[in-house]
C-alpha cells in the first residue's frame, strides 16, 4: 500500500514539473528580423508620418512683392519704366483705356475669353488677373504703350501683353521669354532669377560699360535695322524671329519677316536714322496706308539698344544669322 502511494506521489510531481515547463516556454521572447528579440506587447502601435499638404495659394502679397521688384529691375534694361495698378486707382494707358475697368473690352489670343481682376488668382473667369503694369512710350509712333497682364489660366501662370494703338485691346501671351519665365518662377514660390542676364551685379561696372559704349558707332545696316525693329516693336522677342531679314526698296532698308504688318522701313542719314511706320487709328486698309516718317539720332538708338554687353550680343547674333541684304 505504501508503494502505491509513493507511485502516485511521483506521478503528481512529474505532472507539476511538466506544467511549469510549459509555462516557461510560453513566455519566451519573439524573434525579430534584426536578430534581436523583443517581447510582444498589446500596446505596440505603428507610427505614421503624414505628408505635408501642398499649398493651394496661387498668389499672395509675398509673390506680388517679388513681381514688383522684378518689374522695377527689368524695365530699365528695356529702357522702360512701368506703372503698377495699385488695386484702388485706375491704371491709365495712352490710348484712353483704363484698367481694370476696361478688361471687359479686351480679347485674349483672338477670342472673347472671360477675363477679370483677382487678388488671389482664383475666380470664375478664364483668365484671373493678379497684376497689371503699363509703360507709356515717348518715341513715335504715338500713342505708344506696353501693358502687361499677369494672370492665371486654369490655375497656371500666363503673362499677357497688349500694344494695341487703335480699337479694343488685343491681348496675347508675351513672346518676351524673360517676363514669361520670371512670372512662372515667382508663381511657383521661387525668385525671379537673373533679371539682366549678366553674371555681374556690380552697378558701377555696368555704368562704366554704358559710358564707354555711348561713344561707339555702328554702321552696319543690318545691326541698325535690328535696333530699329526693337524700337518700333519693343515687346517682340527678336531672338525668336528666325525669318527676320533686311532688303532694300525705293532707297530705303526694310526689316521684317515678310509680312506688311511686321515690316518697318528705315534709312541712314549720317548721324540720324529715319524710320517709317503706319499711322495710328487709320481705317484705311493696311496695304493702302502711307507710312509716317520719324527720326531718331543714331547715338540715341545705340544708347538704347547697344549699350550693355548683353544688348550688343543680341544685336550681333540676330544680324549675323540674317541672310545678305537683298535689293530691288
């Protein structure tokens, strides 16, 4: 009987050891991928990082200030000074058009697209204008003006320009690459970039360069023609006119791309340049219009368009790529 009790006691003890071993195994650490071990925890959570939201602001005071700074610096490189619409007082042009009131009179790229003023770049119009700048020209043919409209079209920045001298304003995207790209950069929250295209910002060096160049003479008819073209069509990006050429007819030089509207006549008379443009406000068909003669001194023309290294490079490059002057 004693032996039986001892056997039963051994069985109970063995079963207890078995249970303790099982409990010990259940608390073993769980292996992880880096070779170390970590205990499971019901409080473990997965951390998440939310990506920053992209700003939906198209235009604000900071961007507007950058654009103002760009126009103040860029205008003088074109021998122009621009007046900005201040958001309160009408901006007058030399043709009697006022902005933003007369935006309802304009066409954009030849169509009657809706266009209106917007401080934020958002609105119900196809073109929401955030800034307007106007230059009043003083060199004939008069009245002369260049008016820029910085706008957003389908949420994207677009720089429009108008130089219409008669009839309702006809806006089109500017061909001036500096204005176009600088506005796009500013709208994207960046700086306008290099305004002058020069690698030096030293104003004293620039002034010295201007003073030296003012005494330089240019006699090449093609180079003078390029400058005349810049004078009479200031918003035309002459570097993007691959068909530009000069020919002679009726004792005058003519520079253009082959159409009567784009062609300007000029003659060289010693220290003076005579140039011929169509009259303002004429209702006569273009092909019947008599061109009006205007005069500018060669020195003034050179000072305006052949003073800085950048200006010289443009004039020389455009003149060099044109074919030889064709005569009648």
